[in-house]
C-alpha cells in the first residue's frame, strides 16, 4: 500500500521510523558524519538479517 503524504508528512513518518534514523533535513535528528546520504548504516550489517554470499568461503 502506498500513501501519498503532503507537507505534513513528518508525523506519519515518525510513527514508523525513529527520529534518530531520519536525516535532519527530513525532520529527524540524524546527523551522520559526512552526511546521512553517504552513510552505510542499515540492517545489512545486522547478523540476523545479513548472511555471507554463497560464493564466500567460511574461515
């Protein structure tokens, strides 16, 4: 389902995403070093969700 939000999008966004994960320019509190757009933060670093590629050998 897709919801089109107007200028008051921040309250709806904050219902689903914590403010510390939203860049400051979009109404959040995140200020990553070098800018959030250059950050590599994400669930792909969490071992629960990330697994080695099939071609990678176990050490």
